[in-house]
C-alpha cells in the first residue's frame, strides 16, 4: 500500500464499537478497525496538500504513473511512517497473543513500547511479547478488582 498498511487479524478479536475510524493526532495516523478483521493504519488523509482540479490535471500530464506513485510515498514524513509501523506492530502483537483489539489496548501497547525505549523492529521480539502479556494481565487484574 502506498500510504499505509493493511493488516488482517481474526475477526473475533475486533469488537463492534460505536466508532471504528480513529485519527491519532499525536502520531498523525488514521486507524480503521474493521469488524471483518481488516485493520488499516495509514497517514492521515487530511495531512496531504490540497490541489485544485486544474493543478491535478497539469500534474498528471507532467508525470507518468510510476513517478506519481513514488512521489506519494515521499509525501508522508519519516516520523509518521515510523508511527504507522509502530502501531502496526502493536496490532500484530495483540493479534498473535489473542487479545481483543481496541483503540485503548493498541494505544497502551504503543505507549509501552515508547516508554520502555523499544525500537520499532524490536517490538516483534520475544521480550516485548512477554512484557505486553504481563502488562495486559496486570490491567485485567486491576479491572476485576475495581468491579468487586
């Protein structure tokens, strides 16, 4: 995909919510949680330059199709691309651990990776999996105590 990543998880992991489209302003990323198991993580749609119709026609006349597609990747800043990868890795981890995927749980995993100073590539390592599983167990334990 040009401007993001399409992930597939088991549909039972994504609970039906009132809102499935999210804009993570602090990361500049759009997140769509589909009940069918498809999850889109991409650069915010409103962050691109707005072109008038005339500019778009002149731009398409000047550039061939391959040049246009390579230019769109460069439109997304490096920090946003890194955030897309970090969020996508969090979704992959939660899916592989069999945890329900919601906005709150994804953000918790992303913030944990930043707080624990994990590089994006290191998030897929065994140590991070264990720490996320322990964190989720602790969160569930504290929630069950609140209910009692």
